[in-house]
C-alpha cells in the first residue's frame, strides 16, 4: 500500500540535516520538500515577491501543465507550500480561499497519480508548515497566515484520497527547544534588517501574546507536547518521536514511519545549522526563558504537557 506522509519538523529538530542529507537517499518515496537553507514557498508575480504576490487563477493554470517529477522542489514550493499558506490567511475573499484549496487538491491528485505510476509512497517535508509568519519572525499578532500550513494540506489529502495522511513529527525537550528556536529567530530577524533584536524574555512575551490571542498558532504550542499531538490528531495519523530518539537512532526512516528505506543513523550525517553560542550563553538564555514562562503562567502548562525529554 502506498502511503502519504507529511514531515513537519518541528523546527530545530534536525530538519536541515534530513532535507539535505537523508531524504535524497529515499528509494521508495517520492519526496516533495523545501530545499535546505531555502525559503518555503514562492511567487509567480515578480512585482510582489514571496507569498502574497501569488495569483490563484494563474497558479492553477500553470499547475495543469506541470509534471511533479520534473522539479519536485519547485512543485512543492509553488503548488503545495505556497497555496497552503495563502489559504490560511484570514482576510482572503471566500473565492480566493476556495481557489487555493482547489490548487492543493489538484496538486495532491497529481502527485498521487505519479506515486501510483512509480510505485512509490509520498513524503512532503517542511518545518515551515508548522509555523506561521508571526510565530516564525516573532510577532504578537497575525498579519498573513492565521494557522499552520500543514492543516490545509492534510485537508486536501483527505478530500482527494478519502483517507487522512500520516504526520511525522519530532518533538524536543521544551526549554531547550524554545532556547534553540529563539536563537534561530534572533538571527532570522537580524537578516531581515527591518526587525530589531529581541531578548529571550521579549521573545517569550510576544509568543505568549500570540498564543493567547490565537491558541495553537505560536512557537509555544511546539513546547506543549500533549497539546501539539492532540492538535495534529485532528488532521492525520500522528507518528511522534523525541529529538533524542532521532539523534540516537540507527534507522531514522523507520523511526519516522517511512517504510521500505535503507537504514541510516542520524549521527553519520554532517551537522548543519550550528549556532555561535557557548554552553554558558545557552544556559543563560534557558534561565531567562524559564523565568519569562513562569511570569506569563505558561511554565506549569508546558511541564504538565511534556512527553519527550
């Protein structure tokens, strides 16, 4: 039986290593994913780059003549990631939202037909699918996508195939996760140049405000293990595993639920995305994050929901 799996990270759990070194080794899966170190999503309107410039009518027209195998990276960005994020915008007109939903369903049908021809299962991978623009850049309010992109993809798969997909998710110890996510966001904001630096306390304050206003759409939900899994289970069959399990695994594909692949150990792949902080600095960041979580009444909730070390 051919399977449909969405690997959504979470962020900061070896996703770049998997996308750069592991997933290209898949022999029994067609892989549609973001390219390592590249942005998820694209636009066909050069005058308005990135996600907001896309035109759903033109995108559907372009999709009709595309073979998913020709350029899986582009197919993922243009016809899976981009419409899933665009369809998650609260301010979209109903017609545009329906058009993006239709693009997703058509894209799913195309890759399903290709998987049948090739006799391979399907893997979709991007950690951006479990971030919003606000949670990613750390804003306290949504301005574009109001929900995680994986939701729209799962709904399209269920509609097109009449069965829900499998969702593969790696979950990391909460405080270490939030520290790593903060540090990554710190450098992302610096690279954008239009965003000021945030302290760990400010990072938690903004994510907490986002979580309060729109529950389940901030980076905080990634640290609430049981709550995250409960959310995922609404949209697919969840295969959750710990970050430490991934690091120590001798068979990462089996751990992720990707059957029929060769055995590989995560530790044998080159390390990616090492951030320039000392152990002492990391501990100081974790201390400040912990204090901020307690101040906003989130620490107890996170600890009570923890499932993985």
